[in-house]
């Protein structure tokens, strides 16, 4: 009897790599630029800081500020915001962004930047508020915890609410302590899974705040779907928004893998990210799409993070405050992405 298997996708992989009917392969190792290197100046990560939101009705958020050794208070610094930030801020973790930032600043591949690492908030201390009621109802509907539902409300919703939270509350708070550049040319944002969707949404809603985006295993699926046709409000809408709405001045790196998850409630992550890449491609955006064999984890994105950051910040000039991003001619000459079904045959 043939064994029923879920759909998986491959994208321009060598023939030897296309048999992915077994367990997902182990991810590539971190490179030297993701490790602490002798002689490279290290910055300072703040203690855990707490913010109480007005935009989210009393939601309590934890965040950390990273200040590189090269920061000069007299010189406005670039800015990068990391969603699910506590994971990125661990030097010995599986996606150690601090090491990458230190190494690439020292190599002059990225500008001196302040980094904000922010975690999803907690609404438990504010019962009976509109936000609490929405989050609580969502959690009960989908059998999710209150904290997980708060994360989804922040990260998976297509609206300007979370971008306003960043701009008007979190970044504004950091700007009281540090000299930050205000131009979108000098600001980037990143995250993984729902945090990847959130990062793209922030730049899409406020391109005057962010122009550089990295998403790993982005959840461009129907997690925050609503039956009301006027308020679908989920990441599944973004491919069509890219194609049909006015173009934003964004530079975007999208990463995913053929063994990313499929979910009967929300859809297929690999298909969703391919749809995103093709929409960006067809609309002429300055973008990169890396598609490996990884599962729903940070492993592949982390392995290429130094390359992603170098690409994202390439040709940055601190004397400028803007740049019009255009699709690389080599990318423009290539066709859209195609897929093959790889795991439907019995072995």
C-alpha cells in the first residue's frame, strides 16, 4: 500500500538533493562571522527592559538594546529591530545576531547600528480591555495560550497597529537614550515565522520607517484570517497586496525551506513564501529568495545571516538619507520561481 505523504516543494535543487521523503536534513553550520572573533570589539547588551503599551491596552513587553562598541553619541546610528528578540540576543544560541553585528561592523560591511531585540507582549495583567478580550477569544477559538495569542495578534495581523507600536512607543523610548537616524534608508527589521510576517508588515505599512527587511520561514498564511471579506487581516493577503498596491521602496530577503510546515488550519509555509517571492519578483522589487531543505526553524536562516546582512546593507552610504531600490539586472533576467512535487511517490 502506498503511504500517504504531505506535499513538499523543491526549488532548483541539485538532483541528488531532491529526495526529501525522509527526515528533514540537518541544517548547515554557522560560519565564522556568526562566532565571536578575537580582536573584534564587542558592544553592550542592556539588561531586560519593560514597556507598558498604550496602543495594546496595557500589554507588557520585554526588550533589550544593543549598543556596538563603535557607537558615538554625536553621530546618529542606524537601527535594526529584531522580533522574538531574546533568541537573537544569545551569543551562544542557534541564531546569534550579536556576533554577526559585531563582526560585520568591524569589517565595514554594515553601518554602526543600534539593535532593539523585542519579545512579544503579555496582556494577562490587563483583563477586560478590548485587546484582552480579542486575544482571549482568539486563543479559545484556536486552542492557543493567552501569551501565544497575543504574539499572533501583534505579529500575524496585517494592519498598522504593530508598526505604530514600534514607531510611537518602543523606538521612541530608545531614541530618548540613543542618537538614532530617522531615515528609512538607515533602518532595517527582521524576524522569523510570524515575526517574519510582522517584519514585512511593518515595512509595508510604514516604508518611511523601514526600508530593509529579512524574513525567515515567514508565516504568510491565514493565521489571522477573518470571515469578513473586508478584514481578512492575515499574511496570506500579502502576495496580492504586493501585486496590486502601490510599490514601496523596500529591499527584502526571504528565506524558507522545502520541509517547512503545512498546517490544516492555516496552509503551507513553503507555498506561501514562494508566492511572496514571485510577487516581489514580478513587481520588480529588490529582493533575494533563499530556499533550502530546512524545517520550520532558524537553522538555515541563521547559517546565511551574515550573507543576508551584507546583501541587505550593501552600498550603504551614511552621507545619504535615501536610495531608490531597483531589482538587480541579473535577477530581472531570470524567470519566476517554479516548483516540483518531490515526496508523493512511495520509496
